[in-house]
């Protein structure tokens, strides 16, 4: 399909209209209605990530509305960016121009965040992402300064932490690591590698490759890996491509360690390739599964949402709860919300202190490890 050229914010907003879906609870005439937004991949290959995060937001809103019945009714407008920067640039204007929306949870992905930011900055829409990890969004030292100032915030640690942690986890227990690293040419994948490189010990890297996320035939990369004699392969793209890549790598006879970042951490990942291919895959992410935080909380989530929680559910709840805490204080405008978010001090679902620094990054936070075992992704704890 031919790409459409956006000629104005108004034209882009028209393109976005079909992608916006509103969630609203039963009306309550006596209550004040407040609207927040969610943006992430709700359809397409990456839909599982967005649906998991959206469920977290809706769960937090459901609890808030029940607690504040008769006083507030919070509704959620959903924007489907498919995890694609081009699509994000189409849906973001519609969210930005909807003045009823006073805060946005998302976007989920770094590339989509970067594409959306010009519209949200123009309209000063406060943002809190559960999972966008690219450093340049909040780094004043990046070319052009921090892209997200003053509206962007995130409750997850950045690739500055994830890059070294991923390398550390991937090589754990390997006597003589020979690591080959592959990115998917996305803002996320390239950025993760950039922050991994300075932490690589001398002699442990045997090659790099950068491959489009549209790749279906991985034979060229597989050949480079085997020629390099790698015993550890790290992929910094997303789970649909990772499953295909890892299968072709195993089919070629590769028997070493496979690892990836949080872009691979999706329940759908383990359904996209045989269990024998994915067994033992090591993953990192700044998330903690809801069930590992509290079995009682997970049970309540299942009861209210009709399904188990997914990846970044806890962080999505945290992000939504920050907005909701401000609404409970009487905040009803974007300007007041932005001030409230910047001053926020509270606790995450894990019990850790939660606040933002001057650039919008979460203060503190940890990178966690996961491993595919028996066809499921298991939490293994903080990467040390």
C-alpha cells in the first residue's frame, strides 16, 4: 500500500480516527468524567504486547472507578500504533488534538514514541510509558537534547541498564564466551546494542549484524554466526522475528545459547517455534510478572479482566495509577497533570519507591532475567 504523506496535524488526525477506540464504564451522572489514553500495538504482529499493557491500564481504571464511585468516572481512549513508527505518526495527532485526554499511558515502543512525540509536545500531553526504553528519549546529552522533554516519562529502566544486563545474562556460566549480536534496525534494537557495546569485555565479541525486521530468510546471518564460531547469540529485535531467526539458527546445527531483550519477552514468543528450539532462551526486561509480585493480585486481575496478566502488566498498572492518583487530587487539565506527574512520589506494585528525575526517567529500578523452560517464560530474578 502506498504510504500517505501527512500535510498537517489536522490531516493526520483524520487518518487516526479509525484507530481510536474509547473504553467507558457505565455512566454515572453525579460523577465527574475524566479521560486518559493508551497507545500501543493492539493489532498486527506485536499486538500481544499492546493488549497486555492495555489490560493493565483497564484493570487499574476499573479499581479506581469502583473506589471513587459517584465522584469520578475515568474513561480510556485507545490508539493502535501497531508498534510501527509510521502508524504512530498517524494516530498520535488524533490523541494530541483530543483535549479531553489529559494523560497518556504509552507508547509501548521506543520507535513509536519518537514518532509520536512532536504531536504530544506541541499539545503538552503528559506521557508515561510502561516499556519504551531507548535512552535518547530522555538523555539531554543526545543530539538535539532529550527528545521527550517536557512531556515524556517512563516507569521502566532504559537500555543504558538493559544493554549491559543482557550481555551479562547471556554469557552467565559460559567459560569462554564468543558472542555474536544481531539487531533488527529498529530504534529499540540499535539503541540496545549501542549501550551493550561499552560493557563487552575484550575478546568476547565475535561479530555484529544488522538485519531488517521484515527478514524471513536468515541464512546470511546464520552463516556469519557459524563462521565466527559463536557460542552465544543475542538478538535485540522483537519476538515474531526472534522466533523465526532462532528456529533457522537451530535448524542449521547451532547449539549455543540464545538470548534477547524485552522485545522478545511475550507470551506469544513460545508459540511461534517448537519447544525444542526455544528451550533455555534467556531474556531481560525491566518488568516483574504480576503473579511474582502477588498471587492474590494476579487472581484478582484474572477475575476482573477474564484472563491472566501479561508482559509489562505491572508497569502499565503503575503508569495508570500515577495518573489516577493525580485525578483523585482533583487534576483535570493537561497542565495540572504534567505538574502532578513531575512531582509524583509513591510506590510501585513491587513496593519500590517510584518517582521521576528531571528528564522523565524513573528513579532507581532494576533489570530482571527470564528463561524459557518447558514451553513457558519463567522469571529468574534481578540480573546480577
